C-alpha cells in the first residue's frame, strides 16, 4: 500500500464512499436526536446535507461491483 506504484481500486473507493455516506447520514441524524439545534425537526440545511450523504453512498455502491481496476 505504501508502494510508489499503488493505486486505489474502484472497489476500495466504493467502500470508502459508502462508509463516508453512511457515517455522514448517521451523524446528521444523531445531531438532531442529541439536540444540536434548538428547534425541533430536521431543517433545510440538514436535509440538504443528508441528501448529499445519500448520493455519496449511492455512488459508492455503484463503484463496488466494478472490481479491482484502478480508479
């Protein structure tokens, strides 16, 4: 992995993006549950961020089946 010729594969990139999307979405929902804001419910900025995290996760899912070719 520390080789000069190492490149990340599409599968690895897919898993990384899926993990970022999943953890980001959980984090956004956890902020609302823990009372990060004073108002109740999810606001427009949180909805936008949640949508972005879902899109990142979906992109990650589409990369996983592409295999070990370089990204």
